[in-house]
C-alpha cells in the first residue's frame, strides 16, 4: 500500500529525464497518478508517445531530445516551462551502462558513459535550475547507483560516472540550499529493469552460468532476498521531492535490499 494519496503532488510540475523506460518511466507514471504535471523527456519519441498513452490524461507533456546536445537541452527546458509552467522539481534519471576492465576499456566507451551519466546531467540541471532559482523552492533528485558508492569488477566507466554524480549532488546541494532548493540522490542496487538484466547477462557470461542462475545467485546474496522493483525507486524519489523530505539535503539514499550498509 502506498503512502501518498492521489492528490499528493497536486499543483506541482516536475521534469523527468530518461522517462522512456525503467525507473524514469515508473517515476513519471507515479507522479502523474498522484496529481503532478510531468514533462517527460528521452531520446525515443515513440516510447514517449506510449508513455503518454498510459499516463494520467492531461498530466503528461513529452519532449523528445538528446541531453548530450546543447540545443536539445535548451529546447527541452524551454518547452517544459511553456507546457507545464513553473518547475517544482527535476529528476535526473537518464543514464546508460557500459565499459570494461581497465586494460580493455576503449576511449569512446569511457567518453560515452561519462557524457551521458555525468556531463549531460550537470549541464541540463543548469538549464532547469535557472528556471527554479527565482522561485526559491523545489527539489532535484539525481539517480546515481550503488556503483556510485563502491567499485565493482569491470565497472570503471559506469562506476566513475556515478561517483561523479554523488560529488555533484553534494556540492550543488550546498549552492542550491541558499535558494530553498534541495538536491539529493538515490542509489539503487539491482533494479528489475532492462539495464539490470543486461548487467546480469554479462556477469553470467563471465562466470559461465545462465542468466537465471546469476539472477538467483544475486537475489540470494541480498539480505532482502530480492531485486528492487522500479516502483520502489519511484516512490523513494517521490518522497525526496515531497515536503516529507524538506530537511533532507545532499544525501545519497540507498535502495539495495541491504546490499550495502554504511
């Protein structure tokens, strides 16, 4: 049973990136179903159209674009304000996985992961923050990862990008707090999404076992004995956006079934 009523975010307008799948899609759906207006963005226009069909009618605006491109970042931010009005919050959910062991890591792999997962996030936040700052209120949530808190084998590029996002969260939180804007991060472990499946597939191949065996092994290694559902991450993001988290600033909230405790 959820803790938010259907009008919990009535009158609020949030921008959600990476909204075409996984955690981003689930977050956009959750917020619109609880009263918010959401501007959802991603690179896949068809997936955004599908999201709009399934979201609460009249509460979702979509803007397709590539956040690694300056003109798209500016366009998306401008369209968000035109469609939904003043922005109350931003959820930076866009991200990719990728990379290899250090000795096999290619420069283009490293550049791609860092650009999407870190550089584009900071630059798009600049665009949205410019609209939020004069209102002196709001909340920004960055979707990092347990990989932003500790390294794992063959994960240099992705882990570095998510560590960078934690550093950004903490530093920016100090600046934005002066204007009544809270900045926090969530750090999910394995979540039941296509991205997690891809990672587990690679781990399975490395250990010469099936995907099913690797998933079972992963879940049995968690204190909770299960992988996190996307809705659980979406609800945590919603909590950080809400007034219930109004004195939570610069934190990195783990959602991992007990995988990391510190």
